C-alpha cells in the first residue's frame, strides 16, 4: 500500500487513502452488488461452472440493481474454459422488424431514449439460456430461483440506489408501472425501504420453470401489447425470432499476453488493438504512469481510436469492407507516428454534451474451480433504460439510441457515429461494452470490464496499462485515477480532485482542453496474484463486492465440453 501511495503522489495524482484487499483464493467473483456476488459464490461452491455462476448473478442483478441488471436488455459474454477454448456470445438487443432508418426525426429526438419506441428486442434471457445450455452443469431452475426468491422477499434500498431513483423520479413516474414501483406518487422510494418486486418474482419463477417464457407466451404477449399502446413497434415475431450469436473472438497479442476481447458489434477489440499498439511507440514505463506526457499521449491514442470506431464500426452484417484492415499493425504504427505528447490534435467538429457517468450498464467477472472464467457486461443502455416497464415487472432497454439514430448528431454519450451503425431491422447497434479476459502462459491472469458508455473503453485500457506496463498491484491498477478522451467532445475528462494543478497546467500548455468528472468507470475484476491465487477487486469508486473462496474446492462435477449440448446457437 505504501508503494501505491508513493506512486500516486510522485506522479501528481491525489491519494485515495484506500486500503488494499489481500484475500486470495481459488474461485472468485466480483459484481456491482453484494447479493449478486454472494449468489455467484454459492453456485461456485456447489460445483457450478463460471457460466452457471454468471447466469445466477445476471438474474440477481435484475432484482437488486434495476438501473442496469435486467431481463429487458442484453450484453456480451466471453467464456474461457480451462482447456484454453474460448468463446464470445453476443446477446445484444436487435432493432425490431418494423424499425426504419429515419424513425427518429428531429421532432422525435427524445423518442430514441425514453418510451416504448426506444426499445430494442431484448436478448438477456435467451442469452443466459444459450450460455447455460452450452456450458453450464447446474440445473437451470437452481440458477434463476435465488433471484425469484430475492425479488419476493425484498431487499433494502441503499443510499446510492435511492439517489439514482431520485435523480430520475420524474421520468420514472411518467410510466404507470415504473412509477408505482420506484417512484410512487412521483417521489423516489427512500434509502432503507424494503423493495419487494412481486410481479418480477412471478416472471422469474416462470423463467426458472421454462426459459422460453421470455420468447413466447403470456409474459411476451402482455409486453407487446404495452409496447403497442405506448407507441412502440415490438411484435410477437420479434421475440420468437431473436437469436444469440456466437461470434469470433478478437485476440490481441501484447507484452507476451493474450487478450481476449469482443469483436463487432462491440468496439472493444478494435479499440484496444488500436490503442495498445499505438502506445507501444512511446516509453510509457519510463515516463511514469501519471506524467503529463503519458496522460496526453493516451488521450491522443484514444481519441484517434474513437474516430475509427465511430466511422467504421457497427453490426458486421452491414460491413462492405474487410474489418481486418482496422487492426492492421503496420497501419496502426504508421498512424502512431503522427501523434505526439507535445501536441493536442483537435477534432474536425465541436459538440457539447452534459451526460455524466453511466451506471446503467453493469459488469461482473468470475473464475471457477475448474479454471474457467467468464467476463460479462450487460446493459439497459440509458439509466433505467427507456424508463418503461413490462407488465412482467422488468424495465426495458433504450438500445435504439446506440444506433446512429440521427446520423451526424451525438447520442446520449456524445458519440457521433457513421452509416455502418445506421438503423436496420434485425441489426445490432454498435457498443462500447468490452468484457476482457487476459491469458498469461496459458492461464487466466485477469478478468475485467466496466460500465460507463464510451468510458468503458478508456477504463479497461487504463487498467491493462496500469497492471502490465506500470506494474501496479491488482487493486492499485483498478483504484488509480483515470481519464477519458473520445473523438467528440474534445475535452480530456479527469476524475475531480485527483489531478494536481501542475499536471493540469502542462496539459493545457499543449492545448488540451480539460473537464472534471465525478468518476470514470466502475471496474469489476478478478486477477491472478503472483502467488498463483485469485484476487477479486470491486472498484472502490462504487459499492460492489468481490469475493474469493478459501479453498476453491468444487464438489465433484464434470465440466461440460459444450460440444454435445443442444442450444439455439446450433
């Protein structure tokens, strides 16, 4: 801890005063919420795979973390088995069959973020069912039932969740079902309130009995009817036809490591490849972690990578070019020659955006007793999604705003995106979600990810740099101050109160505009310590929980190979 504090002060950042956790074990889970972590660890203790634990955690978060955990959203899952096989499962939302490219005109700008017209076809439950069918070994019902029971008996609302309800109470109150549950009489439920979600409990019990309850039947029929009444375009066929997709993993060879990242429609693989190989040109370790030159060149690299992301990426079904060109190392190194820590490169156009840190996405990291690992990020997109609730008691996403809903105009995260991310029926919008697994010498070395919209990308990048370039401990790598710069808007954002005046002055001298933010990213991670044991890290910026087992000895149970299991991916 003393070395961490000294580094913070020497390089110009303010110390956090936080103590480093030292608990080590053989199985581990880190999520954004206590109940979800405890449920995941219980599954691991019973001999479940990392996928089993991830499924259970996903459903638990739908209960206790309603601004992000979900049945009405989607996400990305990366799974690496102990034998080295690895998979990327895309269960992202898709545009409804009745969607059109011009469905959001200037007169309906808000319609892509709030209300039923903002809702994409969710993939959360089909995604969990497909992952479990392929890689789980515990009974499906045993993984969903704990969440159903938690919804029925209720949990105490914490101060942070209350503040989130309070911030959005007017929007939540506009929907009868959402308002009745989270903002009765237009007032957010208080901290300490015992929140029971009876209708959600019923839905989860139905899902526990039959995963197809979220594909067809009474729950979906009622949802589609509510969508129709609210001006949405969802149909029964949209749900019947939804399929999770197994996509190629994006593998990055870097510093003797193998980084497993998601491919499009995630921008994570391309972004990390661009930034990591661009920054190889510069002596970051020599300069130091928080030297102004390091900060400036990381900002230059991320801004350039965002420009490529926004112009070229989207659902790969719409690509009319070879996406391998985006990760060509010679091209990356050639572009890197144009960047300098002594110069600020301005964007071609200016925009202004006031959105703050996004917490409506959540990430969790799990390593099981067999040596398997899951990195999973799931989302509703905006805070509480579209702020409308299905009759089944769960919130719906506003994922349609992740498309280039109005080409050339910024979305809620300030991202100005191109034609490859245009709205098309059945397409999946471009995403910043970047679950990552790092492999060293054939063994999982780190599992990590974050919420935060586009700040996910910056957060994951900086934790990788902190750990593997600057040599920080796992906790220090996560706790260290972070910054964020995307193509537009042009400011380099830094965490308020954690950047010293002298460093800020040197950044301004090269022309870099600055803007403080409360926090950047909330990492949930599992790292392998140099001893070979696991350390679970929940970002100190938030109130999540990381846990490890004392012995890591799972009950005897064969790890499935997945090859003989039936799945709707086959």
